[in-house]
C-alpha cells in the first residue's frame, strides 16, 4: 500500500501540474481524466504499475472530445488551443462531417474510425504524453514511463488516481473550463453563457430522454422505493459527483423524492444487490438503450467503477442511503456481493 506521505506528495505534484504546467491546449486535462478513468475501470485495487496502451488513450480522447467537437453555437466550434484549433477537435469535427455517426458510440463502427483513432493517438503521444510531466520548466517523471506503444503508470500512481478520482476529475474539469473561457477567440461565442460545463462534459438531455423512455419500458417504478410513478428522474446509481463519466448501466429511474434524498450518496446494500441483479437480467435491454442514446454500455467497466466506489466507501466509513433520511454504514460485506 502506498503510504500517506506518498499520497500527499502525489497530490502536491498534481497541484503543481495545474499551477506550473504549460497548457497551450486542453489536452493535458483530457490526459489526466483519461488515465484516472482507466485506473478505475481497470478493476484493480493494488499499488502496482499499470500499463496503458497508447490506443486506449486515443480512444478516451475521442470519447472526451466527441461532444466538444460539435458546434457550440451558430455552427462555430469552441477553440481549444492558443492559436489555431486543437488538432484533435479538427480531426473529430471532420470525421463527424464525413460519417453519419452522431455519437462517439456509433462512430466506433464507422468505416474510417480506425484511421481517426490512429491520428488522434499520434497527437496524444506527441503532445500531452510528451509534455505533461514538465513542471515549471523541468521534467519530473512522477506519473508514468513512456514505452514504444504504451505508457506505464509508476507504482502507486494508479492507486492514487483511484483514491482521489473525484478530486482529480473536478480539478481537471474546472481548469479545462477556465482554459476555454480565457481563450479570447471564444469570447464572442461564450458571451454570458453559463452552460459551458454541461456542453463540455454532460450527457445531453436528448440522450437522457432516450434512456428514460428505454428504462420505463423495463419498469415504470421507482428503482429504490418501488412505487409506480408518473414522474420519474433518471438517477445515477453511482453518484455523478463520484464518477462523472456516464455509462448506461449506471442509470436507474427514481421518483423525484427518492432522487433528491439520495442525492450524492451511495445506495445501501439492498439497493446495490438489486442493481447488480437488474444489470445482469437486463443486459441486452441496457445495451440496446445505450446504443440508441449514444451512451457507452460497458458492463465490465461499470462493475469496476461500482466496486471501486463502494471499496472507497468502506475504507472511509461512508453511509449508504436506504430511504429518505435513513442510512446505514457501508461495510465490508457489501463487497461480497461481487463474489
Ligand atoms: Zn422512490
């Protein structure tokens, strides 16, 4: 296990990276988010090195930048580089124009996707992978070593990224938003628009509506209290604040009361057990809903994310939400549900 001193030093480095790193494009934020996501989705919980193929990073970049490569307003794209547009955005925007794919999910089965992935991967390797460990003008290799076709996260790094995932995500996102706002080329586009964060990072309302319709077909009841309701919200089973990447298996329907009350907490064991059954029983339906809504359906990653979330909760002594104002401690027996 990594020592508290190691973890503190890691957080200090991350802080320095944002303060002193050279960010002419938004790529380094994307790279941090990508490796933090991969660390969680790997399903591991040790402090060993983690090998990440370059193409896996490229694929994450396509996912992250896909929705940002759509016009923000009046056919114009947000500029994500000082100077000319960030090449990843240009490549994806071009690909979107040529293919009929409207979602990153659909794009993966398009004929030219492989060459898009190759182009994006090359940029990721040449730019952020090469530069991210330059802090204050000197090289400080604290995240990974570079190989011919992969990077290897150093011992303890994947562990820390998992441990501090919400913090790393939040830092990277808020700096990313600032980066776009500070770029004078975007001034006229942005105006007083305050919805930049949802444009950049959140699943569109349109996709959520498709998820809602799909889930209603499976069951029209609140997932948590079982009441049949006319008005339902789409709830993130693993809270969005904990893990902001949307995977279709993470959506359940909840009546507004349960949704509000559960808020950013993890659900109690009875709900977790039901959710695991639900994901298994409805695997085909969920894959179909993901396909229609353009949201990734990756059951294995979802399990890794959920185990990670509950594992952290056990370690930190968090409470699980049962129903309005009722909680129970999340204990080790929760994790046995996966055995
Ligand atoms: Zn309910």
